[in-house]
C-alpha cells in the first residue's frame, strides 16, 4: 500500500549566516579595547553567540551578543540583514548589523550604513582580524583580534 505523505524539511541556515563560522573560537582583542571574546554556534546553527570580557576606557565590559537573522514568530521569512543585539552586565543593549564580504567584516552600529561601524579584514590564514571602529566626528580606535583557541 503506497503512502501519500508529504515530507517537510526543517529550515536550514543560509550561506551568509554560515559564512560567520570563521569567527567561531576564542580571540584575544587588542587596541582600544583589551581582553577576550569567544564565538560559538547555538544549536541549529541559526545564531552565533559571542561572549565578551573586555576592558575599554578603564571600564570592564562583559556581556554576550546574539547574531543572526531576525524572524519573529509566525513570519514566513527571516530579515535580509544579519542583525545582533549585545547585552552587557550593566543592563544596556546595543544593536548591530553584520556584513561579511570576502575577507572584510563590517559591523554597523544600529543600522546598515550607520556612521558608527567596525571594518576589518581577516589575514590569509583566518586567525587574525585587523581593523578599526569608526565613530562620527572622527573618533574611534584600532582593533585587532587574534585567535587563541
């Protein structure tokens, strides 16, 4: 007896989100902020989680960030942009948009195209990311992440 059952495939993360896999691991951060960050995939592979322990401008910065496509419950499709929200130990939240183009990572503060952003390039081996945070009015700082685990 033949069964006429439809098969439904579970959703899978797309290539743009999976490209952020090169961030997975633990990194030493130097420059305007110093310390470590660690990236790991949440089960399912739709969201990348970053754990942050830094010191910046004499202040300790700890928290975590969830990076992925927004998809409100019941929505047919996720957001076009890869978005994130950072939660710090002081109760603050910060929103970002991630964009990876080849070896260049741009992290826009708030919305894509913002005048506040990070732009950096991975080295040939993928174990260092060097760039700078840029702030409106000419502020900002250099930042280097080096993989340590």
